């Protein structure tokens, strides 16, 4: 009986928590934007992106995408879905044939 009473109270708390969490998150994002604050996660993503853009740094876009997927679960889910669609679309297209080496040289 005690366990059931505890579950009833916690389910009500979970309901309010689920309703308030997006509001609190939105208010926090708004304040960070107004105050110009950058979260450590966003700073790390920016550092990796800057390294990927720098030609003297060996960091590649593949590494940037891997880091972004590791830092942001929502981006990871979206990326998996889009990447799957991209691969399926590429598989449906016929392969592009490369011209033979003898065809690429011009004879005058």
C-alpha cells in the first residue's frame, strides 16, 4: 500500500516536471542568448568546426560530424535518418561511368 501511494505522488510530480522542463529550458536559452553566454557544449562544437575549416589542421568534416553526433543526441537521431535517406537515394541512381584514359586525351 505504501508503494502504491508513493507511485501516485511521483507520477503527479513527473507530469508537472514534464510540463515545466521545456519552459525552463526555453527561458534558460533566452537568457543565454540575451546575456551572450555560450555553453561548454556549444563552445566545444565551435572549436571542432573551426578546426575543420582550418586548412592547416588535419581535422576533417567527418570528425566534426562524429563529434557533433556524440555531443547532441537529437542531432544524432536526425543525422541517422537523413544519412539513411541519402544512401538509399544514392543506391537508386545508376553509377556514373568514367571515360577511358584514351578518350580523355585530345588528338589534333
